[in-house]
C-alpha cells in the first residue's frame, strides 16, 4: 500500500468520523429545536385566538347554538384550530381542522388519533371557551425530513470535498519523495555524486543530506579500497619478483651460491606471507568481522602474549614495566585484537630502535583506561610526518616492514573505541594505546 493511500485512509477515516459525529449532533439538535419551534407555534396561535375572542363583545360570542365565524376570529390559514365550549360543542373551526373535536379535557400538549391521522394538539382554556390548535404529525415529519435533508446535504458535500482536497493535497505534498525516487532510479550503479534536488521542503532536506553523506562515505570507502588494491599490488609485486629471481639463480648455480639464493627466496616468501597476513587482518578489522568477543584477558596477560609474539632472535629485547595495579584490569575488547595491536606496535619499535638498546612497554592507568606505552630509542618521527604514520604502506624509513602495522593499530582502535597517541621523546619515539577496561569480576 502506498504512503499516499495509507495517509488518505487514516486522515479520511478521521475526517469521516469527526464530520459524522458533528453531523449527528447537529441534526439531532436541529430536530429537537424544530419540534420545539412547532410546539411554540401551536401555543402562540392558541394564545392569539384566545386574545381575539376576548376582544369580541359578548353578544357576538354566540347565542344558543350559533357557531362563531373563523373570519371574525382571524384564525390563520394552514393551521388546524378549533374553538369549543367546555361542554365539547365546536363553536368555530379552521379549514385545516378535522370534523371531529380536537380538544381534550385538560390543557397543554397532547397527541390524538382521529381516523388514520395523528395530531399534535395544544389546548388553552379561557373561561368557558377552549381553544385548540393542532398539526398533523405526518406533515411535521415531512417538514423535518426536508429540513434535515437540506441541512445534511452541505455537510455531505463538505465531507466529500474535504476527502478530494486531502487526496490531491497529499499527492502534491508527497511529490518531492517521488522526485527523490526518480533521481535515485535514474542514477548509474557506479554514480556516487551527491543528489542535487531543488525546492525540497524543510522536512526532506535532512533525508537528502543524509543520503549525500552516505554517498560520500561510499566514495571514501571505494577510494580507500582502490588505494589498497593499488598499493597491495605494488607491494606484492616486489617480493614475488625477488623470489622468482632467487629461484632462477638457484636453478642456474650450484653450491653456496644456490643455497644463498634459496635462503633469499625463503626470506622473500616469509615477507610475502607476513604482508598477506597483515592485509587479511586489516580486512577483517575494517570489515567488522567477529573475533573472540566473549574472552576476557587482563592487561598483563595481553602484554605478555604480545611480547611473546614479537620477541625474536636478533631483535632488540622488550622490557615490560607494570607501573600500578592496572595489570590486573580486564580489557573491554577482544583479546585477539588487543594482542595484534600491541604486537604491531612492538614490532614497529624493534624495527626502528638501534642494536644494543631495548624497547620499553609500560602499563599504567590513565583515568578509566589502561595505557600501553611502547617506547623505542630510535630517531623519532618528524612533526610534519606524524599524520602519515597510519597511512597504508607508508614507511618512515627504508626497511623490511610492509607499512601496514600502524594502519592495523588505527583500525583496531577505531573499531574498539580506543585512543592512539604519538609523541617524540628526548631519546626516541613513544606510541600509547588507551583501552577501556572493566573491573575484575564485573560481568
């Protein structure tokens, strides 16, 4: 069901209900007022005739059985009126009155059935005279139906008109949505340009703005993936070419030269394997794929496991410093990601620290977070290059690294709500990773 039809049904039903209730109330009140007015007309007519009777001289009020003249009494045409004595003798009668007596013993309003007709009567007793006025109920009902129909017709016409105005009004006001739909339907599948639609109402402008923000994020994601593809192709081409060259050398030579060529090919394969693992980890982190979300490790456990993964022979030693009780705090993030982030930081620090020095990993509380600080004794990073540290495949110096380590750390930090800080110290470079924690025993 379309939005226009649904809105029309909801609002139209509300209109019909409200107009119907108002019409019933108005017509019921009109019917009561009309009945009251007709009764008042009968009473007024009777009082008028009684007043005329009082003005006639006594001789003209009839002697013996001589009836009074309706012309003398001025009885209005179209109203049933009878003048009778208290004994029931009819003295005068209008043309609309029946031949039988309309009067009753008591005064006031009554209903009488004479023949096939029912009359609404009003009797007024003045001395020895009784004045009765009456209306036929069938004529009253016909009059009421005519008046009620005349009053109901404008209400019905207004209701139908309101529904038509509602339908066309909704069609006109919902047309901007149709314009947005058409603009999206006419776009190419690869088009990520922002929507440009003029004359939109204020309520729909945030919708288009949000859609344009989505297009912008999609464009950034596409650009990021394109750069990743280009950089990965470039980075993987070099070790593959080197491996192929070393294998060719090994095939054409013998002895020590062949063994050295095979060793170099193996080292290139290791480098290629490491780069591929880094790319896969980065893709998993940015793709929001699940990790071991239910496991909980303390800060010390994560630090020890990261050191175990990063510590290798011929690499600078790693010194762990537990500065306070933060080591026993549980990290509020998947331990796999925490270990991967610290391992990349330690590996990066080992690569840039001079031989004979150590890499320091300190753990301490900073507010409600555990701060892992990795310090090396290297030359540091120029201030104008700090913003490039987390770019993919960017290296601060020539080396064996793939340039993905800090990019992975940044992606992990953004996914898990961590903070990443870089700072040059007096004798090296420091990277701090702040991770939200939960108290031991907290669920």
